[in-house]
C-alpha cells in the first residue's frame, strides 16, 4: 500500500461535479486525467520544459502503460492530493508511481503507475532519454538503469 510518506511531490485538485458518475464517485477514466495533471505539475515544479524538449531536441514521450488501483471511493467536491514520484529511469523510459490521498489525510485512495518511453518525434521508435531531462529528476535517480 502506498503511503503519503513515500512521496515528496503532491498536486492538489478539487473533484468537480462533471467528474462524478451515476454511483456518486469519480468516474474511472478521470483518474488518468488526475495523474496526467499531477505529472505536468511535477515537471513544471522540477523545471522540466516538456514542450522545449519536443521543439529543440525533437523528442517526445509515448505513454506505453498505465494502471490504476481503485482502493477507496472519491466524491464530489473533495480536495485530493495526487502524489508523484519517479520509480525507475531506464535508458529510454521513465516509470512514475502515482497515488491519491484526501488532502491532509494519510489513507491511500488510489494507486497507479504510468510508463513513458522517449521517442524521436514522428518516428514512434524508442530513443535514449535526454541527459538534460535525467539531470532534473531527483538526485537518487540520475543514474540510468539498463533498458
């Protein structure tokens, strides 16, 4: 089970009415939107210029895997903290661990994983991660893992 203490970065969101399903909880597809929003916030906070990498280095990331474990329901108007951490840095991929908590609470409501593969724009073929990107990740992950 993911713990709040496992994460250093959190993006706070408020659940909107349009994100609720007929059961009165967040509709399952919105969890990936929450993850994506938090990843963008993480990159911005880490000074990673995603669009700059696309424009100047000609590389982009392709989502190759995403998983969501729905542990507890999340309801309309709740403040949630979407947690992000880098789990693994490969030669051409990065794996993100994700979790969702109610703001100021420690119980994990949702866990997830997102895997991106770096690719040359237009090629759809894997490409080594730019060192400039790796250098902006947390210090303990700056050594590339094989693969």
